[in-house]
């Protein structure tokens, strides 16, 4: 399963074929795909970098830019939009932690407790991926309606005086983080499940036999053995969440002061035709993610995963 | 829970619980986890249930307040022409992008597992990077390139974009299947004087087929639900998610709920039937020894 993308790259011993040969066939198989990715992934990244240094054309038409080497774009972008940048990574980090807290016990239940009932395990997994089968945008809109001022939740919370009268849920940072968490729970749960599914329970038993408390067994055996799943789950959540702009959009769960970097890139690119600023923000987003991911992967000691 | 608290807690359960009964403790834990899992599943399904329920709503201007049950929206799906057209576009894009990505990705997966070549690490990185890049960056990058190259945005550019991000997922999915393939089977074919083409189409390909089908289904699902990359590269063309995005401000027609619900139910029924038949096969194999 592709959600184990980051977890399954360590080959299972013995699965490596005995014969690995050089052959022109390899080139024939590899070249079309590699060329395609080169043309539609690498070249666009280069054009994004070029665009990020451009400056407005002398003819003064909106949306027309000339080649230049204008570092100032980056300075302007960061100066103008640093709150959005900080907010994006803050929201994404919180949503990742929440999805981990929500998803780990669920993955443990499916991967370990349901192991002896393959059919139930398969059905439970189907429930985890069920949200994928219905449009991401419609799911988020459904939450918007449920959490809206006329919806059942706000009314109930106000009646219980947990929320002050006249307050909202939608349009707040909390709602955006909630939406991000909900939407990425399957991405977190599935890789953790793949790790826990393979967890050899004899290690857990051995820990218990050696008088380790359940908490110690969990901390010293279960967590380390499921680390590949945790790392890939957090990456599969954090990376798309930091670039997401649906949840934070005003028509969905966000408000005016919840806009994330994705919203800014979208507005600048598609509405304002301010391509250089949109491009430089995209590059900033990508560089920050690369740095954070590298540090994270080093720290968690799972470098061989990548 | 801090470590000390956890230790203390387990200390007390050890003292009070029936003597030396790991099964008892496991039982309590399982029940707690089981209840948690049920609540978690209900939570995951809430917005799905909401979407399906509101596909049966009697709609007057908006579809926000419940006004009573009706089959009308299901019977007149294409009354909202835009919805049906957007859905058709999504299917078209999904099918073409899936076919292209599956063909390109399967070939790459076979090459990566079976052959030695230079730039192997570079190729792996090239496949990994699109999965690790946020969609806004992929979308904006492609849009910038189409802009520089003067390519008008439309269905074609959406298909080109979708094929690009699906390839990596196809490679990851199929590669696992190629790696688990026993090379002896192909050797046997060669020993029996089968041509390379015969070996591929009569041995390798059928054995890889489950992986290829899984990869194709995943590609289609990714393409069908993609919004962010599509939004940057679609121009005036509208896919189903893009339709929802633009309609969100003024209210989604119930027909959109109908289409999403129908797709959801078809997919779920397909998956569950596949799982039940797999379970039946396991049982039969177990009985036969």
C-alpha cells in the first residue's frame, strides 16, 4: 500500500532477486517515466525558481514579468507574509500531533488486537480509508455545516455555557486545525498500522516476562518498533497540511485571520497574477519543509527510510 | 501519563488484580481500545453520513437546513448540468491519467527492482521528491511552466499534471509486488524456450497484475479527488472538486451530494465484496489444508 511509501522502502530480507543485471532493457523501461518526471516535475521547479526572481515588465501590463535576478522578491514575500508562514507550520504541527494521538490507538487496535480476525481487520481498515472515497472538499464542507452557528454543536456548547453566547467555531484557528486533523487522520493511521501489523508480539511478551510494566513495554518496545510508521505518518500529514489551503479558506473552515501560506500563494498566483511573489513563497515553503524534514528524520534515527 | 504515574498504576493493578494474569489485563485494555475504536470510526464517518443524508434533502434555494426526505435529487442528477459535466471531466481526466501513470510507473518499478544501472539513487530521489513536495508547490510550478511555454490551460494540462503526481505512487505500489516475485518462475519460462516477450506477457505480467490493479485504483482515486494541483492548471475547465470549490461560496446543489454519495457507496461496496471473497477463499484454503 502506498501509504507505507516511506515505511516499505527497507526491502524484506530474501525478497531481493538473485540476479541484478545491466541491460539496455533497463534504460528502455526507465527512460519514458524519468523523462516525464523531468519534464513535468523538475523543469517546473526550475521555472518556479526563475519566476521567483522576475520583476514587473517595463511595459507595465499586469501579469507580465521580465527575467531578472531580483532577490528583493524573497525579502518582500517574507516581510509581508511571515505571519502566514509561521501560522502554516504551527497549524500543521498541531494537526500532526493531534492526528498522531488520535490515530495511534486506532492503528494499534486494528494492527494488533484485530490480528486474529482477518475479516474484521480488513473491514476496520476500510472504515479508516472510507473518507478517501468521498470528496475531500465535501467532507470539509460537511464539517462546516455541522460546526456552523446554526448547527447542533455551537448551540449545545452555548447552552452548556462552555462557549459564550455569540461566539463561533467556524472561522477560528481551532476549526482550521480541527479540519486539518480530521482530513489527515487516515494518512497518519495507515503507515502506523503497517508497522504495528508486523510487530512481533513475542517481544512484548518478553518485556512482560522480564517484569517491565505495560507502560515501560509500550515505551521501550512498541513505540521504537513502530517508529518507521510514526515517521512516515507524520511526514504524510505534516507536508501536505502545511501547504493546504482548503481548510483555512474562508468558504470552508477558516476566516480572515486564519489564512495559511497556501491561501496566499493561490491568491497571488491565480487572482492577483503576482507570479514572482507566489513563486518565491512556494520556494520558501519547500525549503523550510526540506529543512524541517531532514532535522526530524535525523533526530528520529530513521535516515535509512529515505 | 508520566512514566512514574504509569509504573505506579501498573503496580497497583498488579497488587489488586487476580494473581499473575496478563490475560486479564490484556482483556481490560482490549475493551477500552475497542470502545475507543468504535467512537473513532463514528467520528471518521460523521461528515460522510452528513453528505449522504443531505443528498436526500428537499432543497429550496440552499441545501443547509433539513426540509424532508425526497428521491428527487437522485432521480434528476443531471438537472444541474454543471455538476454532471464536471463529474464527466473528472472521470475523463482520471482514466487517461491513470492509464498513462500506470504504464510509465510499472515500467520504472520493474527496472528499479530487476536491473542494475547508474543513477539508481538519483532515480529513486526523482520518484520520492514529488511525494514529498506540497501540492501548492507542484501546482504553482507546473502553472509557471505552462505560462512560460505559452501552453493554454485546460483539460489537457490537468491530465499532464495528474499523470505526473500519480507516477510515484504507482512505482511504490508496483515495486513491492515486483520485489516479492520469485525470479525462478521466469527462469523456468526461459528454460522452456519462451521468448522474452512471452515470458513477460504470460508469466511476469499476470503475476504483477494485482499490484498493477491496486496502483491503478490508487491513481484514479488520487486524480479524482485532487483539487489543489488542478486549481492551478485547469484554466476554465472544471473538474468535480473544482466545481465544489467554486460553488462553496454560494452553496452546493444537492446533486453534488448525490454524485459524491454514489461514488462513495460504489467504492465501499466494491472493497467490501473483494474483502468478503478474499475471506471466503482463505476459509476454503484453510479447510482444504
